[in-house]
């Protein structure tokens, strides 16, 4: 409630960026707890793992055709 109007999440979603930022800051409150499913890994490592997973899935998909 109170956010500027938008259409979908992409293609014209948040056209009033300053309005969204202002509203988000107005309703901001720090999280009392934080959960990380992969706390032993850094973000760059996780991104590399995901890239490898996607490349492997593509290679497997292409080899079965």
C-alpha cells in the first residue's frame, strides 16, 4: 500500500523509481535475524556454482538431442 502504480515485474513495472525508493525507505525496518542457506560459501562462489550448473545442464540437454 502506498507504492506508486506498476505493471507486472518487468517491462514497465517500476517506472517511478524515486517513488518506489522513497516508499521502501519509509517502510524499512531492519531484520531481527538473518538466515543463510549456504553460509560457508561466498557470493562469487555461489554464482560460479550456478553458472557451472547451468552450463552442465545445457551440455547434457544438447548431447541428448
